[in-house]
C-alpha cells in the first residue's frame, strides 16, 4: 500500500498518490493472477457513476493487429479534428503509454489523480492490474469529454475487463492461436471468446478469414442481430500501379470508394488493418462523425506505432576493440523492432522481411515468454538469421536462453549465442553487425520495451526532470 499523503489544507484524512506511488501500487497488483470475468469491473464502475456509459467508443478485439487498427482509427479521426481517446496494452516502458488522447499521453498528474480515484473507490476490494488500468482509462476519458474512445481488449473478449462497454462499433481483427491456456486450444474456442464482445444490434467489422472462426463469429452476430461487415467481401482493397491502393465497399457500406491510399506503417498486412479502420469510420459516419477522403489519406500516412515493424537507423559506437568483423566507415546500425510473439505475427514479420527489406546478414536478438508456442515462433525467424542471440526479457514468465535453444533443430543451434541479459545481448549483436546488415529485435514486447528504450529513449517525457 502506498504511503498516504494529505491534501494541502486538508484535515479530513483524504489522501492522494504521487505519480510514482500510483505506478508502484499498480505494479503491486501483478501479484494477483490473471482473472477473467466482469464482476469486479461492474462492481467498481457502479461505485464511480458508470464512466463507461458517459463515453462513445469503438471496441477492438483480435489475436493480432488490434493496436494497428486502433491507432489507424485514432489518427484518421484526429486528422478530421476530433479528440479521440485510445486505451491499449501492454506498454513498452512507461505505463502512461496505455492512455492517450490523439497523440498526447496521459500526464503524470492525470494518471495520479485518476489512480487515486480508483484506489479510494475500491477500498479493501482487490482487482487485477488490467482491471485497474481499464478503470483508470474509463475515468480519464469520461472526465476529458473526448469525442470517441477506441478501447482495445487485453485478452480474449467475452470475459475481458473492457467488455463492460456498449460500443458504437465492434471490431474483431482476426483469430489465430495465442493464449491457449486462457482462451482454449482450438480456433473455434478462441473465436468464441473474441466474439463475446459482439453486442445486441451493434455492427461488427472483422477480418476473420479462417472458415471455422468466421462461422463462430457469424453465428454470434446472428444471435445478437448485429450487422457484420467482412473484409474481402463487404469491403476490400485494390492495388494500383503506382504503389498505392484504393478502398472499396459493397452496397452494405454505400458503395464507397477511397483512392490514392498509402500506409505509413510497413508490412503488406497493414492494408488489411487500415481497411478495417476505414470501414469503422464509414459506420461512424452514420453516427454523426464527419471526415473527408483527404483526412483518411493523410491519417494513414501519419500512423506510427512504436515497436511494430519499426525501422531505425542509428549511429553506432563501434571501435577498434569491438568483437566481430571490420565495420564500414559510415558507422551506422540498422534495426527492425517488432513485437511479433505468436505464430501469426511471426509469419507476417517473416513475409515483410523477405519482401520489403534488403540486407547482407540478418542478426536477430530474440526473447520470448515461456507460455508461447516457442517452436512455431522462433524457428521461422532463425531460418532467416545468420546469427541468433537468445536472451531473457524481464518478467516471471520469461523463457531463459537455454530453454529457447532447445526447441531449435541442431543446424540452427550452431548459429546461436546465449546471453541472458538483454542489453548485453544487444551490444554483442551490434558488435557483429556491419552497415549492410540488419539487426532484428523481436519475440516479446517486454524485450522490445527494454531495448527500444535503450536505443532511442522513452516514448513519453519524464515530467519530473
């Protein structure tokens, strides 16, 4: 329990938390194991006048692409002049990254203020880390009177803490294998959990393409009388000879066409993510939101999502004592930082590396959580690598390098170097890299968060300095 701090000129025993105290208290909730269910959230929201009913929102679920779809929606609507809240998880290095309005993260003061409200309302009641952050987000967005909130699920959907809202539009990006211990070990069971966000009469935009998963989602839409708009059927993309693309819709979405589109984010799969976001905007048009095709074009170009196929070129610290090959005179490192951590995400990463990047050697720094499908994630990347540096991200669930190397075939074990400390692993990788090589950091967002911060600093400003 953080120290209680009296308000200035207050003699009534009230207290407030400073930012670091609030963050420390939140981190202490990590000891409470993951708990799926809505009872605690419903109980808490009743105590604070139901902020979830004071906001208009879009609710986004799916195995991969949730963050990309969400930031696309926010960026396009911000370009049209709206104030849009965004709640995502996890964060890379600062908890404030989870909460933003347009391109502004929550301030330390706002975080502490709303964390204090949550803490006071709970009393002796205990909730999980994710429930606390969800509650804080709903309070902040309601207090900030935003025009719309884009709310990303944390895990699954049906029993996720965010599933207390009734949105204007629901989104299920896709369904693939991940979090099997909580969501089930078949695509149909995982699809069932994600389809739990579908509400009575609320339209669903989806990119689910697997036949089994699509049938589960379709059946849920029928049960809830929720109109369903499917990528590839109700809306689609057409590429043009200039490298751009256009978005088209069926009569169900008013036969709309938006041309001359380009994604600001790398990866051919971003067309699908952007298309889902445009379909959401088209449905919001009927809810009173106004925007132009140029807002869509400029919004897509301006989308940036750190740690997701993020390309960096940075000056190196190479010197004559560095272990490894002689380096070129320009002394530059090239990095790809990507949070791929499940088979579908790795498949997209591998495809993008092959299609969109050129390099002499691929040097990989990889760390994973032990509850992931290690073989299906690490092997496809290792097969592309000249050197694979295995490390251990922070966290109780992190797999050690010795566990990672055991899932590799013997021929791939020969290219491995096991270095448990992530920053040391990165330094070793850099020492091996020439200017025409590419360093890939992937496998876990926990690893991404630590090493990205080491390379380019925090995403959010430290207001205490």
